[in-house]
């Protein structure tokens, strides 16, 4: 199959990630069928899509009307409606291996043999998921980053039986919907982004645990130094620019002092036990009650929107 032959997208899940992936395809001219387990979930997903379209219009990122885009989207709870015409299927269901395997086995009963099957998992093994499929060679990870309507990155990850044609076609399609697809050479637990993110979080929490700095101070140090630099030049290129001899010198005395625990950070563990989960419960390392949380999210999304506009220039 050629990427230009892909016309119809089946999108499994209408939640936080699912509605956003569906919108991304619909905004770029594809006919999208969203499947979810309930009509209530589908209606909430369409409400979120309408909200995002209005936000994009306000920012001047799209010129089509809401009706122009949503007429390319249909919703259903029926597998027999969602999949027979699908050229590409993207799934965003709960991060549970057995559930994903069951979903994909069911999907495979309805799609053609050359339909590409992509899971939007943030870390589960594509090899494990594809192990139950009749045609594992056309199965791949397409890991969109949250919020998927605003973040450009999509990690494209093969399982052991994924063929190169599936990888290439998925990368081409991701590019056509305005995302930055990055293929990995092989799968790894957590892929790449989450491995780096969790390594940073582990050290950040270790710094807090040791009383070296407060959570707010750690965040400020990242935002006003590494965060700004790495958004322009990645960490490996930054090391080149800074001088590999300098980084080697620092590594000789600093590596041994960095956190290298393999268990869950005890403070993080206690936060979860106390149901202090962050924004969703009103308190985590910071107080998110009142309008503060929504204000920070709005500021973040506005900044991401401005970066999207720059990407188009």
C-alpha cells in the first residue's frame, strides 16, 4: 500500500488521547470513524473535538469550519461499522496488555490483510501485543504525546515481527498529518521519551528527598535552563556543543552521586497512597486547588499553540 492510498482511518477510543488523534486525522482531510464502548464516551469525545477545533480556529491554525471537519468524522460502538473500510487503525485504550490484545484480536476479524494497525501505547511492548495477531508484521506503535492535538512528536516503534514497510508507511502518514514521526530501531521498555522523562523525574525527586532544593526550585531550574535549551537542541547535540571533554569530566565525579534506585521513590509512593495525585485530586507536590491548576494548563497549551504556529512558518 502507498501512503496516498490511505483514505479511511479507524480510531479506537474517544478519550483524552483518542479524541485528539481522531481530530488530527480529520483536520488533514481523512475520513475518521471513532469507536468506543459507549455512546456517552463518544459524545464526550465529540465535545472535546469541537472545543479543540474552536481553539485552533481562534489561534489561526485552521481555516476550515467546524462543520467542514466534523463531517469527516463518524462515531460508532459497532466493530462491523468501524473497520471494514479502514486503511489505518489507531488505538488509544487503557494501558493494559490483555485488554489491548483482546481489542486487536477482535479488530483483525474485520480489517483487510493489508490494513496497518497502530497502538498509541506509551510503553507496552509491541512484540507482546502483536504476538496474538494473525498478521503481526503490519502492527506498530504510534506513540502520540499528550496533549496529542498540540504535541508534535510521535514515536514509531516496531515489534520483533513488524516489517519495514509498516514502519515506513506509518512514518509517512504521521508526517502527512503534520506530526514529527521519529522511528526507533527497536523496541525498548518505555521507548525513548519516557525513559528520559523518568530518569529526569527520578533525579528530580531524589534532589527533593535529599533536601537539596524544593519542588518549585527544581522546576524553575529545568524551565529556565535545560528546558529552553533542549527545546532547540537535544541533549546529545548540547553535549557536542558544550564539549565532550567537559561532559566526560563532570561524569567522572557526578555519575556516582546520582540516583540509581530501581524501586519507586518513597515520597512519590506516599503521595499516591495518600491520593495526592496532582491536578486531578487538587494536590500533589503543589497545591492545585482553585483556578491555579487550570491557569497553568491554559498557559501551557497557549505556549504549545504558539510553537505550532512557528512550526508552520
